[in-house]
C-alpha cells in the first residue's frame, strides 16, 4: 500500500513504441529513471537481498550510466541478459515501460531518487535495492498513476525513451 492508500492500476497498454536497443550507438553519460510495471504482485529472489514481496504496481528505479546511458537503458529493456544488478531480478518478472533520461557528466541517480521519494504516493518496498554504493535507503520506489503523471510533466516527451515492442 502506498502512503496515500488506494490501488495502483497498470496504465500501460501495448501501443506503438519508438526506441530500439539495437539502434543505440551513442555513448552518452548520465542518469535515468526506469519506469516498470509489475502485475500481478509477487515474491522475488533479488540476489543477496533475499526474497522480497513486491505488490503489484508501477515502480521507478533510479540509476546512472557513466559509460553509455543509452546502452544501459537498452539493457533494461532487453529480456535476454545475465542477472547482474538488483533491477535485473525485478525486470525478469516485470516489464520496463519507459525511461526518463538526463545526460550528464555527474552521478545524478541519488538526486533523482530523492526527487521520486518526494512524490505523494511514493513508497519504498525494498530497502537496499540498487543502493549498495550510496547512502540512500533504496533506489526503487512504488508510485501511483498520479505520481507517474507528475514525473512525465517534469521530464517531458523529449527526455523519455520507450522500448521497442519487439524487445
């Protein structure tokens, strides 16, 4: 249950997407917010974190990639990958829907994570998720549909990438 209460429904449909992992050749540095959908909820073994109960809903993961932002985000959109990061375990069960990107030479993932934590319905489900190299309690938040609309208003369409529907 999120702070505001209520049920989180999936806002995603199988519409036309316009970005493909295979087309990525630019090596931009930066940070991103990965938006994913998990329906129904389930218990997932997340590496050394152990088994975590993830309620159904919309999740936002804050990450950075200082050696290729597009390739990192594309990896998250891909199903075929080795389990390396906490987010890989969640993505094996859920669906990456979009990513809000910020090209930058700086590590901004903790800043973006704090931004997400201020959303009215933001809720930390898994302490330690994606935050083993910083002081944040977690880089994963479950959010409401209203929170997602706020994020989309902040980032705008020009900073949002969608997976290829074939991915």
